[in-house]
C-alpha cells in the first residue's frame, strides 16, 4: 500500500490528509493555538473532589474544569505528588529519579478523597480533548511518547507491544531497554522498535529523557494552571506514529512547516528525508492532489460506494448509526443472499474508512443488509475486523446480531471531524427566496446609469449568465444592449459567464477590475 501525506497550512490551522493508494483515509485538523491537545502536560489545581463519582475536577486553564477519575490517577500517584512538591520547593530535586524514593502504590479499589485534597497542585496529562460541552479528560499517569518507546516516570516495569510476536525479538528488546533506561522510569516498547538497533533505541531514549528534563525545568517556576510540556505538532505526531517504508511523499505548502518536518524525518529516518517536498503551485494544495473533491464526496450524510450501493450516516451525542443500502445493486444477479453478501463486504470496507476519516468515536451501530447464512455473517465479521485492523484508535467489534446489526466501540480522544459540504445558495443567500426576476433588467439599467453618468466610467463590461446575455443581445438593431449604448452614449460590453447563477451579474471597468456597487 502506497501512502502519501498532504499538509495544507493556513494562518488559522494545519489540515493533514493521509492518502492510501490515493484514497483519502484520514483527515486531521490542528488549530493553531490549541492549548489542550492530547499529550500536553499541565500543572493543574484541584478545584473540587466529588466522592459520589470517585473523581475530581481540576483547573488546567480551560473554561470547563478537566475531569480526573480515580482510575486515571495511576498506581504511582503518591510518587508523582511527592515529585511535584519537591520540584516546586526552594530546594528542588534532580530531574532524573536516581535518588528518588518511590512511594507505595495506591489501592485499586480506593477512594479519591483519600489521595487528593482540594486546592492541591498536581501534574496531569490531557487524555481526551474538550468535546462539545465537556472539558478535557485528564490522567496523572504521565507518559512521554517517542517513535520506538514510551517513557513512564515513577515505575520500573518494561512492557512490549503485543504486535511484536517473536519471543526472541521480545527478549532482545527487553534486554536492550533494561540496559539503557534510567532508574525509576518504566518503558513501553512500541511496535516500531521491532528490529531496531541499540543505537536507534538509545537515541530515542535520550530524546525522551531530554523531554523529561525540559518538563522538570519548566515545572520549577510554574504556577497552576500552566502548561509545562507540549506535545509535538499534529503533523509530527502522525509521522511519529505511522511513518513506514510505504510512505512515498509528504507534500507541504508552508516553508516553516516543511523545514520542521524535514528536520524531524532527518533525525528519525535519514534515508527517507527526500520524500518531504515543498509545494509551490498556484492551485491550492488540496485541490491539486484531489483531496478537496474527495472531502466533498465523503463527508456528506449519504456516501456512495461501489456498484450503486450507499451508506446513510446519522449522528447523535452518544451514538452513531450507519445504514447500508443496496441501491441499484439489487438489479445485478438473481441470488439475493449472494447480492447482500457482496454489498455488505463492500460496505464493511467503506465503514472502516469512514470511522478513521471522520474520527468517529463512542458507540457505532451498523445496520447491514440481512443475511440468512451463518457462514456469510462470519465472512462479514472477519472482513470488518480485517479492515479495522489498520485503525490506530482502540476499538472493539461485536459479531452480527440476529437483526443484522454490528456494534462497534471506538476510542474518542478528539472532537469528531465534521465538514459541511453543502454550500449556501449564492442566489438566495440561504433564505430560499430571490429577487423578482422581472425586475432584473431594470436593476441592471439603474446600476449602469449610476456608473456611467454619476461615476463617469468611460466604459463597462457587464458579466451575466449566458441566458441573460442572449436576452440582452437578441436582435441586431433592436437589442437592449443597443438601446443602452444609444441612451448612455458610452461603450457597454456584455460577457456571458457560465458559472454564474441565473440572476447574478457583475460590472468590470476598463482595466478588467470588478466595480463594487
């Protein structure tokens, strides 16, 4: 599978499109100035303990207090609180934890009121961005993510990605990481570490330790609520998580972002540096690579798939429903069961793509076309699991129910990507009403009189819909255009523009510049 990354940067945001075999698979928007991105670490202040929820609300600077549940404290919360207090004292501890004494882990079934108190200062990390009316979801179990591993302070255990199957490789990686990790830090070895040399792992470890030292330095003079360590830009984060030999091109239209990405690629995979390319074309980058057209096609309520079948996607606050319809596909072939299976298999692929593309999270119910054979239902279940295997978000899929429904839960850490593809009608401005057509010619004539007599324009070009142009120029000697020229005694040209709506018109001066009325 060939992967390309197309990155469009504007003053307000950076939009990233991931193409797989030229098909848009993921779309990410990173608002510039977003202070509550997943992975950011804050020094917060406990505002309120809620024993009934076994949770606390923490002020991290957002208009809504962040939510911290007891299960998100992490077993080593007492050690984290001790470290925070020490770092903020007049005699701060060292950044590394070589001489730090770890506290006893908290009870898994304990109460939050026994660990935290109101107005207490605490280090927390954004686990879920603010969504709708809810504030950020946070955790005090800190994790610094690198390309090959994740560093977890106040722990000593090493865990390895389950996707690394070789026992020999797992033992090798565990042995290597054990020899390079700092004391009182835990490590999660990521799938990307499979087959990596000790030099690569050591470099990644040093980068992560450097991040922790930066956090320690910022924490010393911090006062809540304050960010003490920010996550990388969304573009770099995506590259860190998904960059693979399949990547062919990374196109970016901003020089600063181009340099940032090129430096990042040079640091982690020097041999792939040449895939980063600066786009300098006059056509917008998304339009040039066909991303805009795919967005318009894929983000509506109705999504067409192969052979005439289509999906209907509906959203509520807590539930997403996807209905599979065979459309014109039913006309092909006489075997209803076989036809339903083929439509469902095609739909399963598109459903998996839509979940990634729109970043839909929570509970998703997919209503596939009913099939009577158990073997066909098993084929459908296997197909959607296979297609969802490329999804980096945590998810769980239940087998088809007797009603033909497949239920999916998918991790949601950011607001869903929503793009309005319907455009406001340029004729009515969204009101559903337009000016009386019978008055259009009189209105144009009044504007001509204003421009030619009061504004003393020497000549004007009137741009109109081709139907209106034909009406105004009909008749060699008796046309409306001829009458206007005689009346105003100035040059008037009429130009048809097929992209205009029926009652749209504009005036141009001698320099072909539009005259604003």
